[in-house]
């Protein structure tokens, strides 16, 4: 060693401690280093800069940044990004676009804390994010419930509180019954008996509830079948099919000769008419003749059917003719006192 403190030839200089020589903390993941590029352009393995999530997901994935750092493959990152965006869209429907990222980030904080308390480090980052970190865990029938917290308000779910209170009351009732039935038993024996009885009660309630739902489903299926049978038994409304060929109508019946009879137009005598070719005046003439003589309606029905008659003469006129024909056996005349 020289007087100025510099090492002599052959002596090994002492290595000064550096931050890079210390092992960084692994945090919540049992991870491996991330590949980065140093100033000389040569690749080296250490924990350093990693790919950041998309801007829309940075607030959401901030609590699990160390888990995100383990996603070294682009395909894995794309998979997690798609799942996070899908869940973020769902949360926006409850909490709104402004608050949804923080609501989803709070969910990841709860799930990460639960993992560290009960499961230890995360060994499979992609599987944990897709299966446990991001999905909503609905504890009751409320669609807003997530880990017993309402997504829209952040308050405790009232349904979950009611269920928890019911379970607590049930447990106390079972414990009291076991204490009364086993006065001389030890604390461990009473606890075992209470757990066994509580399990039996919960199982029985589940079977009863499932039986009720099965009955409801059977009733709904029976009602649906009954409605289908009633609809099949009811005659369908007969709609006349559109004719493939033009409807040819007979010439109007010649009125009875007499002083009150009106002369018939010359262009409708002894010729067949096509309904589509009739003008309004000709249709009106047919209906006037039918009003004066209902036999015109019946002749048309006998030859072309009732639907064709209703098209030409109208439903009201056909119904009136049929109704009056049913009263033909009645004597609607009158006699004077002298004749009586």
C-alpha cells in the first residue's frame, strides 16, 4: 500500500458496497428479476424498469404493481388488460366512470391483503389476477355486492349484514341448546356438538330451499304448457289468402221489371267484371243494388265465397243481409182491426 492510499500492483482493491449488490425485497410476489438494458447496451438481469399498464388501467393496477411486474410475456399482459378493462366497464355501470377505477383498485387492495394473510406470496400472477384479484365476489342476491360492500356507494351491503345477523343468531341458539343438553360436557365437546348441529341445520335449510325452488320451477313449467295448449286449441283467425289470379265477379243481377226498377247501365250487362278493375262508381253501384236486394249478396257468396263478398260489399252489408235472412220466417206485417 502506498503512502497516498492507492493499492500496489498485485493487491486486490476492496469492493465498495452498492445498492445493486443488495437483494431487493420481493414484496407480495415470489418473483424473478426483470430484464432491462443498461447504458452500454448489454442485457443484464435485475429488477428495474418494467412495462407499465395502459393509462386507463394505471390507477386500477397500482396496488398490484409488483404482481404486474411479473408479467414478462406480452400475451400475459394483454390477457390481464382485457380482463381488467372488462371488469372496469362492469364497475362503471354501478359507480360511474369517474369513481370506477378507484373502486376496482380498492378491490385489489382487499384481495391482496387477504392473500398475504391467508395464502402467502403469489406464485402465479396471471392466474391470481384473473381468478381471485379482479372478479367480483357477490356474497348475496344484490348485483351491487362485492365482498359485502356496495359498488355504487361503498357502504356495507345491508343484505349481507342481515344474513350475518341471522347466522349469528342461529349459532347462538344452537349453542344454547347444546349447553342445555350437555351440562357436564367440556368446552371442546360442546363446541364440537354445536358445530355438528349447526351443519345439520344449515344443510336441512338448503334442501328445503332447493325443494321450494323446484316446486316453483314445476309450477312455472306447468303454467307455460297450459298456455301453449290453450293457444293451440283456440281456432286461428281465418284470413283469406291473397288470390293468385284476379277475382272475376259476376255481372250484377238484373232488377225486377216494374215501374220502381232503375235501368241498369249497359256496360255491366252480361259481362264478367274484375274486382281490381272496378272504379269507385261501379263498386258503389254494386253496393246500392245489394242494399235493395240482398239476394245479390247471397248469389255472390254461393259462387265466390263469403270473403270475396265482404271485399266487394263490406262486412257491415254482408252481416246485415245474413241477419235479416235469419228473420225471414217471421211475419213482420200487420193487420187492421177490420181484417182481424
